[in-house]
């Protein structure tokens, strides 16, 4: 009877999700720009965004930080936008904008009242067609990046992910930080920045998404007007760099002057975000550490009280992902004890199926996260861009939840057995400098 009720609940959730379906159309311009349009006229708001398929993994080994640098540099100004006026134009017209860079791509977006749709399209077309890249802008943003890097590195545990990446990868550029090395940007010539822009910030390496209060036909005409004339770039040759499997535990120790409490990190190199197993690892992360009732939190923070903070998460990336578990010990708890507690919970997943009750809770959490990520036109725009960039399947915005729903308890067990092995991981002891 309990199992019947469980599957009835799942079926009701599935019906609810069907009502959340996101409609869209997508097509290509002749210059290779991929366009995705989502019409939702319930609120007078529109998001315009452009995803460029360029991240820190596309940089030269001695010129790291370029993609993140361009996230800043391409707000400097254009042929038709005076230097330093970009943000003024956006705010004066009731909008907001931002951008971010990952290892795999760079994403820019604006949110405007829908009567300013054309302004959003003009701004992004200006960024793509008419950027002004000169010594003044490069020097200005170089100082901005240095300050940002300083803040990041001086924040507690701000460098720990970089240490993990540097030890988890040997050859793949994922070993590098997104913000890059200051010396590389200082050494770069203006011609190198111009060449980087010419290579990557072109329509055939970009995805334009317009979501919100729009009319499809009118929006298409504006897109043709603003983006159609932009010349197509050269085809980008992307090299596939493979890593050898990790066959024995990697040990590393690092020190940080900005922390007082040590951190224990275990990290596993896992498959591409495009691999179904990556979604299973997402579920395992939620099971272990999503919320105060999760397994690790309840065990280590509430019951044993040997940790002040724990977390498990799967960082999905295009080539390889990273599965990371971390903990900050409480009091005299040793890092070895933290590791043991991590491993005990992983072994449980590997040796026995999670309970039906936990499975139901996990599915409900996945549903909530999925719905929340698409609860605004801004979130929908971001999802549409990422689904096409990573999977070339925009409709995953509607169908991905079905993949998660199809993941069984048996599959969760099998994936844990396959990837979360002690001999396939990095164990990092991240310690206060005072303990050196």
C-alpha cells in the first residue's frame, strides 16, 4: 500500500510538471547565430541574452584568464556606445544586466521592461559587431581583474577550488582557474586581445535567447535587422584533451593564511554533463547534503556534532565534471574522522538501495529545483541557452525532468559504485597557514 501511494504521488507530480512546459522556437541565421525565442506575455518583462561558447578551457596555457577578462572588457564600449556608458544606458531604461564566465562558456544578459526589447537587441548586437578594444580599456579592466582576484584569494577558502582543479586534472585546461594568472594578462599584447575577440565572439559561436513578453514575428524582424548583417567567423577547431583515469588515491595538502579552521575535501573526476551518469551524481549530491535533513548534515552536524559545515555537489562541465565533498571539522575532530564519515555514507549507497521514502524525498527535491530554475523569464533564458550549448537539445528544458524521474534506486547505487571509489579520488587537506 505504501509503495502504491508513493508511485501515485510521483504520477501526480509528473502531471503537474507537464503543465509547466516551456514553449519556444529556435532557428539559425545565415551567419550561424543560433536564435531561441520564448514568448510569455504574463508580465511586461523581457530578457535578452547571448551565450558565447568560449571559457577558460579555450585559452592558451600562457594566456589564462582571457575569457573572464572579456566578460569585463566587452562592457567597455562600442562604436556607438561611449566608453563607460553601457550600464548607464541600461539603468536609465529601467533595466538590469550582468555576465558570468565558466570553464566552458561566457554568458551576457539584460532584463528590461518589454517595451525596451529593441534596446536589448541593439546592445548585444553592438557587443558582437562593434566592440572597441583598445589599450585604455584593456589597462582599465586589467586593474579591475586584479582587484577581483585579490578579493577572491583573500576571502576564506577562496582558493580551495583552484587547488582541487590543479590536482584533479593533469593535462586538461580545467586544471586552470577561470580568473587566470595576473602575469599572463600583464604580458599580453593588444593584438592578442583583438585576435581572441575575432576568433570567439562571432555569431557562429553564439546563442541568442529572447524570452518574455514578445511577439514572435516582430522579434524575428528585429533580430534580422540587428544580427543578420554581422559577418560569420571562421570555424573554430576545438582540441579534445583526454585525461588518464585516476587509479590510486591522490593526496594533496595546501595552506591558506585567511582561514582558521581546516577543510577536508574529497574530489572525483566524473563524466561530462552530457552523460546520464552526471545527472545521477546530481541526485546523489542532493541525497547527501541538500538541506538539514540530508544524510551528511544530519549525521555530522546534528547527531555527531563533529562538523560545522559539510557539502556535496557535482560541478557539471562539458568535457569532465567534478564531484566534490567537503567538511569543516568542529573542535578537535580530525580530518581523518571527517573522511571516515564521508566514506561511511557513500558505502551505504554503494551497498544497499536508498529507501523508498528517501527516494521520494529526493525526487521531490529535484522537481523543486527544476521548477525554481525556470520560475522567471531570466531563468528560462539561461536554461534554454545552456541546453542548446551543451546538448544541442533545447527541448531538454521540458524533458530533462523525465530523465531524472527515470533514474532508479538501482542506478543510483550503480553510479556510486562506479565513480565514488577511494582509489579514484583526490583527498585534499586544506589547512591554516599557522599549522605549517
